[in-house]
C-alpha cells in the first residue's frame, strides 16, 4: 500500500516538510556552486602547471638559458 501522509483531502503539506525540502534544495544549490568553483580552480591550476612544465621550469628555480657553442 502507499504511505499515508497524514493529510486528509486536499490539505496543504505540513510546514515542517516544506521547510526541510527548502533546506535540502538550498544545500544542493550551495554544493553545486562549490563544486563548480572548485572545478574552475583545478582546471586553472592544471593549465598553469602544464605551461610551467613544458618550459622546463622547476619549482623554486628561475629558468636558465644555456648558450650552445657554434
């Protein structure tokens, strides 16, 4: 059988249920926004790291130019 909600007829949902649904939706929205921001930060860090590695820079060292003899 189906679960009974405790409301008879066309009564509106209880205020507690509506409030808990709103809280759940607000938490989902905050979590989604936080995930989006963290993904943007991660993509930015990876793209900066790839450029640094491609140029041969090591952490804490300035780039060194080597002159080759002709």
